[in-house]
């Protein structure tokens, strides 16, 4: 009798082991399909396959993390936040999980209208970027993203500091100089803004927004000829830029070139009739 019970117990153990092995094999098949779909940028399929695998093995940290990334790429930010939060619980040293969760909080801003919810999302994003930086001190993308969040909050000094850190780590990104220029501009430090916009166009000579905003900074300094040159570059690159025509008209006016200003005012109104109500600096 005792021998029969022992044999029955061994049989149950064997069945359990076979079942677990089969389940592991099955979940791995789904995870492999999900990984392949992810690498092929088919993020919807990746999410579906990670989900099937996680239904069999719900504690696979890599799959939870990867599904979070796939959800991020499908712009399902709530689902991404949920998955990345689980991934962080499993591995609190995953800097990229913090960074991507921060990005998810930040990108949720587009769908928010209530100011308190927007503030909460920004604060959560900044907190996650900070955690990512604490884990990985040379995380340039995290500095850049935290700088952008601080800029949106109106924390221009913090934004400038973060962009400076990103530039020290990797000085090759024109957008970091451009964004720092925007922050300097908000502080009315036009010289520093112009220097950063100039660096941005040196790295990327086709950076139209940098030319345009450098033109506005020159205009604010009273350097109307330089402003006109930058607005003209923008107009050559984007012939239907009504804002560039309007701003160049104002610069022409300030420079005493009234006929050219009038022509630009008319062109701006042709492109954007709403500009007809904009005050003209000269007739």
C-alpha cells in the first residue's frame, strides 16, 4: 500500500514536471514570435504574442518589459506605464524602463486637458527621468527629456541645466542646442539663444526652426538685417511659411525698408488670411 502511494506521488510529480515544461515551451514560442514581430516593428502583433505568452508565464520579467516597449510604440501609453511599472518592480535598476515610463507619462499630455492632470503627468515624467539618471549618470536622452519637461513646466533654469548635461555627454545633437536656445529665449537671454541656434544650424544646416527662431532673437535684439537674413532662408526653404513672411515684414519695417515690408505683409495675408488682422508696423 505504501509502495502504491509512493508510486502515485511520483507519477503526479512527473505529470506536473511535464506540464510545466510544456507550458514553458509554449510560452517561449509566443515570446519568440513576439520578439520577431518587435524587431520587424510590428508592435501590435508583438503585444498580442507577449500577452499570450504571459498568460502562460505571467512572471517573465523580460516579456513584461518588452510588452511595455511595444505598447509604447503603439502609443498605448497607459498600458505601457502598467507594464513598465511591473518591470521596474522586478528590476528596480532598469534605467531604460524608468526612461520609457517617463516618456509615456510625458506623451500622455497630448490627450489631457485638465491642468492638474497635466501637472501630475509632467511631475511623474520628471521623477522617472531623474530615476533613470540616478541609475545611469551618462543617460543623455534622459537629460534631454527631463529638460523638455522642465521647459513645458516653465522651469527654464532647470531645462537649461539638463540640456547642458545632455550636450556634455553627447554634443552631436542639434536639437539639444536648439531646445536650450528656446529656454534661453524665454529668459530673454537673446545672445545665448542666438549662440545655441547657430550651433544647431552648424550641426544641421537644414534646421529650419533654428533659423526661424534665431531670426526672432536677432529681431528682439534690434539686429534687423540678421533677422531678415534668417527669415529669408526660411522662406527659401518653405515658400508658404506665412509666419516667416509676416516676421520679415516687421523686420523690413524696422529697418526702414517699407516697400519690401508691404510686399511681405501682402504675401503673408495671401498665405494666411487670418494675418489680415495683425497690426502692421508700417504702411
